[in-house]
C-alpha cells in the first residue's frame, strides 16, 4: 500500500543555507533521498520517525518537540511518521 507524501515548504534558500519545514500526516513519508549537504533538524512537534535505510534496514527513533540533531552529508533514507499524530520538523541544510 502506498504511503501518503509528507509536504514541505522552503522557508529560506540563499548562498549559505536552505531551510525547509516538513509536515507529516500519520504514516506519511518523504520518499527515498540522499542528503547532499550537512544538515540540522529541529523538531516542531514530538516526532516518532521510522527511518528506512539502504540494504533493507530500518529503525524507529523518537524526539520531543524542540530538540535538534545534526547529520553529515551523504545520509540516504526514507523518513516515515511512525506515530498516530501529525509531526513536523525544520531542516537546515548547510551550504559550502
């Protein structure tokens, strides 16, 4: 069964950063993607994320609202809202 797609809105895109807000209905996904830049995620709501990773592995991680974490360029995954409530986060991609 196909999952609904998460929605996103680019809030800032300049020479230094791209800032995107992501909103997920329960069960919605980003689709497979590879990050071309280092990035920081800040959760707007509590987030229960199913991270599908290359090779068929997956893991579920949970974050309270208002937390941040950083990842390096090259991460490849599909992010799915594994919770029963909508979730949102803001992604800041750091341009070279």
